[in-house]
C-alpha cells in the first residue's frame, strides 16, 4: 500500500473513531439540553404569570383613573355656573388624572406587548422541546432494538457456547417428546386391536354409524348372507 493510501486509511479510521465518540455522547448531551430547556420553560411560565398579574393590576388602575376622570368631568360641568371656582378645581383634577391615565396606559400597553411576545416564545419553545424529545426517544428505542437484535443474533448463531449447548438440548428434548408421543399412539392402536375395539370401530364406520336397533343389525347380517 502506498503512503498516500495508508494515510487516507488512517485518517478515515481516525475520523470514524471521533464520530463514534461524538455520537456516544450525543444522547447524554441532548438529555441534558432537554432538562435545561424544561427548566427554562418553567421559569418562562413563572415570568408570564408575573407579567399577566402586573398587566391585570395596570388594567384596573387605568379603569379606576377613567372612572375618576368621568366623575370629576361631570362635577365640573354640574358646577360650571353655580360654583365656578369648584368647577375649575374639578377641571384641573381631570387634567391631572388624564396625564396619570396616559402614563399608566403606556405601562399597560408595554405589559400587553410583552405578555403576547412571551406567550408566542413559550409556545414555540414547548413545541421545539416536544419535537426534540420525540426524536431522542425514537433514537433511544431504535438503539435498544438494534442492540437486542445484535445480542440475539450473536447468541443464536453460536457465539455463546452456553446458549448453543442449551439449544442443542432443546432439540433433543423435542425429539424425545415426539418419540414418546409416537410410542403412546402405537400402544393405543395395539390395545385397540387386542380388545377388538378397532374392529368394532371399523364395523360402525362401515354401517354408517352406531344408530339403529339390534333387529335392524340382525336383518342386515342375514340379508348379506343370502
């Protein structure tokens, strides 16, 4: 073999060894990744619950501010003629509340946007995790089946001397059982011949069964002799 071919062969063998080593660690790495992903998803779910709670509180605050705005607006209108100074105070209060509401509305919009984004990301992460788990489970199941097939093939092809000896014994046992069944059947047939039951069975078969009276049987025998 030339040096070039020898180098190629050695390089190929080294690459395969590296690939086998990497593959042997792949499932361990992916299992760890799945555990970490589940933990991240759990943390993400907690964050989502927290944001949803804050969003709800912000919604309640906006609603409360809106109710106050409507209340002081009505008061300003009601007292515009009867108590102008009080009406001005109510109008000023309405302005303050509107500024507070606008600020709180910005916070609420931010919560809503973040919540929607987090929900989408969480759904995508869960879907990706399910797909990864499915692939890993499939690879593990296939690996287990192939390993069992290889082991069984090795055993039954005679690679295991103990199993081979046991299989040989199994065949001998089956042969002995077949011989014993044949002997029992032969003994039974012989017993029937000795007792005449075999002849009786043949006579019943020839006469179409054991039905009919004794007179009928006798009539048939006499008729046959004539």
